[in-house]
C-alpha cells in the first residue's frame, strides 16, 4: 500500500495520508469487532432468533437514521472548520458508544446507545473529503480505493478478532473496540494535520447541513444526480445483505462467531485486492463508467446466487465475486461525482453520499430482517431464509435499468470525462 500511496500522492502529503488511512483502518477494526457478535447479543436479550432478528433490524435502522441526519451536518461543518476536528470529534464519540454497548443491560438501552453511535459516525465522510483535499482529480478514483484498502484491512482483522473474542464472552469485543478507538484518537490527535486550507473553507449554512439541503445543493450537478439514483438501489441491496448475513449463515449453516468472522475476513482480503489493485489497473484500461456498469451486473448476479445457495462453497463463491466485482464501483462513482463538484463542496458531497447510504440503512434492515424473521418463524408458509438476497437482486435490476437510461448514461459519461470543478 505504501508503494501505491507514493504513486498517487505528492511526497509532501504521503505521511499525512498514511496516518489518515491508519486512523480509518483502526476505526474499521473497531466496527468489525462488533459485526459477528451484535446480532447474538440482541438475540440473547430478545429470547429467540425470530424476535431477535426483527429487533436487530430496527436497531440497525435506528443507527442508520442518525447517520442520515448527522452526516451532512458533519460534512458541512468540515467544510467550514476543517476535516481534523470532525474526525477527532467522531472518534471520541464512537469510543464512548462502544463503552456503553459493553455494559448494555436491555434492548432499549442498546437502541439508545446505537442512536448516539450513529450521530458520531462522521469519520467516513470526513475521511473521503480529506482524500479529495490532497489528491489530484485525475487520481481520485484510485485514491478513494485507498479508503477501501483501509476498510478491507479493518475487515480482515476486526471480524476475525471479534469472532474469537465473542467465543469467550459476547461483550468482550465491545471493550476491545473502545480501547482501539481511544488509541486511534491519540494517533489522530498527535499526527493528523488539517487538510483544508482556510481560504478554501465555506461559510456554514444550515440549509446545506441537513440531508434535504445537501441533496438540493449537489443536485445542481447532473452526474451526481444520476449516481445518487443508482446508489440508492444498490445500497438498499447492500444493506439488506449486511443486516442479515449473520442471521442467514447462522440459520442456514449453523455458523457461530468464529465462522462468521472467517467469512468477513475473506471479504476484507477481497476488498483490499479489489479496491487496492483492480481499481488502479482497470480505471486506465476501461474507464470509470464501464467499471460502474460492470459492477452492477456482477452484483446482481451474485445476489441471485446467494438467494438460493444451499452449500457453503457456493456462498463463498458468490460473495467472493460480489466483493471483487462490486468493490470497484464505489471508488469509480465517488471519483465521477467529485470531479463534478467544486473543492469547497467536497465535504457536503461526501456527506450527502453518506446520508444516502445511511438512508437506505434505515429502510432496508427492518424490511430484510423482518422478512427473514417471518420466513424462518413458525407462521411462515414455507421456509425461505434467502429472502433478503432476493430483495437485493431486485434492487440491482432496478439500478441497472436506471443506469442504462439514455439521459443517465449521458450524465455519468459527462461526469467521468469532465475536468474537476474548482
């Protein structure tokens, strides 16, 4: 990864971006620690898998709802006051959130704490804006892929470690996440400088710092509007899968925290390969627009396979191609959008994108987990644990239909070839 940083970033910024990526990696490790065990903790407090699945879906939605409202706010604040204070604020808040989760006695308490955690989840948007600040426009697709590498490394370490710790005690990963977050805060405080010069900052306006205002602001750019529509459908599919992966594999294959952790470790390795290598190789050869369309087709096909997968090897095959194919889409799409938006609005853009992603996290988890809980419960007309992936398949089909519309293709093509807006 260091060699890739040297090719993408000016020498004066290489240490800075390395510290940023280390911060995001440790942050993702903390998030990954929770993934194999949070559904089990909710199920233990709920009493059974059916009611636990439904409760888990609503808890995930509550977290995402707060991210939806607060991501544009934190993005706009980062455009006004800089990226560094927002990153530090987010890390401190997440650390408190993990501590409270470690001692949560009831489902109601967990829900309240997750709401607080969602309010603090501004590090991804601020990190993306930080990348845009210090990276030349023509290198942003590959540079956004660096964030994918950081997330992938976090996925490699976090879920695997969380699964092992969860076998000892289901609450132990929360304590570990809090400790990592505290260390992360110290690293960022000491070594991460500000990336946004004062002359490039914009006044804070509340009408731009809420989801509706942020969407209205970036809707002036055709490429952004087109990508937002495609994002909406694909993120619904992604969230449906994320919120039920642990539930599905536990029911279908009797996986525990260790098996789930291993599967997410594999996902992390493939994210690193996809966003760290494939993005860098494919962008010059086929372009960002073709990467976007190809990822949609791969994602939809793999979702369909997962819907009816009845063996572990087929699940691993489908999820592997899903990560490899779909993993190149995010950096390409963000690069197209960032080229259409002025430097002074990168924070709002990334806040709007994060809000859209989290808005789908409000909608999809209750529906997907609720349908899963119903179709594995005693009142189901037939057992169908793959129903969340069927929803995902339909969402990818809708995204492909939108992306193939002539007007949308023209907008995306224009964004992919346009010089960066200043």
